[in-house]
């Protein structure tokens, strides 16, 4: 027998012959744990064919050492199958709706970049969300590459400036209103060229229809704000006159003068009503009264100032019985304690009351309001 045919004999063989574990058995055990789990016994590759030793069919002790392809119970419990999630949800926030049964159902999705809300029911898929995601992410990356603009405030501070189309349209409405410009002024090519070259290259033209809607919306917002601010005012003085526009139409203006909570004298145009009829006292009084009633100032009128036209004198005779409630109620409230007043004060008040009753016929109105305040 040649030396090359002899197998190399090591100390591990001596240890195994004596029934002791060899030095490399720990490495085999650790590798078996990593590959097959702790419940699988390691395979002894140095042992002879166990099937032959068992005698015959190869089914014996070695069969228990063969690793099974079926996962154990502990391994199967750790396997959780998840449905693949669309990449659209990286940039969308789902919006859920609670059904009467208590179950929450996804109905929409809100973009995290532009806050746009799209339908996102489970049956609709996410194709439209992916298309929006592609465009929105592209815009966001482009905006990040654009150089930021700054503006200098009146106090010397510096803040970031960003072009906002809604602010530009609102300022255009204010410009048209103050200068009495045509509604299509913002759509003129010359105006767009001037703004783009001199001020803002991002400006886009605004059509006449859009300007009309913006004007109406801006007017309603300002009127609501003015009505809220006049709630805290206790007394108001009015001035009124007729104004003629460029379109040969006459308008009745009503201006309110009052002292604010900061003790500052302020004035606001609260009415500009078309008067396309005769400029007589009845028509003037009707329009002034409607404006005052719209702003809730009927019981707050302290004085009304008009010019010396004869029609205004007739209008005042119609307005005084309606607006005199503020003076009569306040005056009677101050002297309602007749026992504390002297005889001269009582006589003066009674005479003033009688004169007002005879001149304007306000006895019932004044008594009713005084009783209500008491």
C-alpha cells in the first residue's frame, strides 16, 4: 500500500475512538444551527453509510438525522405574507371614512407636496396617483433648484418672497376699483408685457370673467369684515351725496363716520346705490335707510349730514322718525329717575318730548323703545 493511498490520521480520530467529542465538533454544530435551526441535529459527514449499517433498506437511525424540507411550527409562525404596497403612498396621505358599521374605508388621498386631494378607493387602483406623483415630484425638484427671492420690509428686515397668483389677482381688483379701469384691463397684452419685463416674469394675464368673479368675492369679504367691525361701535354719523359716474349713471353714496376702540376717527363708505329714478326725497330716504339697515346701524345713528337741496330736506323728514330712537332712548334713560331730578330739568324734558311728539309723531316709538330698554 502506497503512502498516498493512506488517509491522514489526526488527533480528532483518537478522540472519537475513545468516545470523546472532537475539537471541530463545535464548529459543525454552530454551522448546523445557522443553516437548519436549533431543532435539527448536525450531520456527521465522517460517519460511514448509516443505511448500510442498519442492514437493508436504508431506513433506520440515519433517517432522523436527515433535515426535512418542511419548516417547523416555530418557523412557520414567523412567516407573514404582505401585499405589495404601491410606491404612490410615499408621497400621499390616505383619507379614511368611517362606515355606520364602524369599519374605516379609504376614500381619498392627499398629496404631501401640493395638498391636492384625489380619489383613492381600493377599487380604483393607484395609476392616477402615480401619474400625479411623477409630475408633482418633478415640480418640487425644480422649485428646489430655483434661486430664492427676498424682499426688504419697511423696518429693514428681510424675508423670503414667493409669487402667489391669488394675491396678484386681488391686487389687480383693487387697482381696477380705485382707478375705475375696464374689467378686461388685466388681459391686455401691453399690461402683461409691462408687468413681466419690469416687475415679475411669472405674471399671467387675467380674463375679464375671472376679474368679475374676483371682484364680487373680494367685495363680499370686505363687506362682511366691515359689518363685524361696526358691531362694537355705539354711535355713527352719516354723510350722503349723489355721485355721477363716467357711464352717465347716478349713484347715492353713504359714508359712516365713527370713533374706533383706539379713539381714532374713522370713516367707511358703506353704500353706493344706483339711483336711476327721480332724485326726490322719498327715493333718497329709501336708499339711505336700506344701507343703514343692511349694516345694522338703525339704532346707532347720531347725526345725518346732507347738502342744502330741497329734496334732502324732504328726505330728512322721512329719516328722522326712523333714526331718532338712539337719541330719545339714551336721553330718557339718563333722566328716568324723576325723583332725583329738579323741577326745571323735569320741565325741560317734558317740553322737549312734547315738541318731538308733535313734530315727528314718535310718541309710540319712543315709549316702546324706552320700555324695552328698562
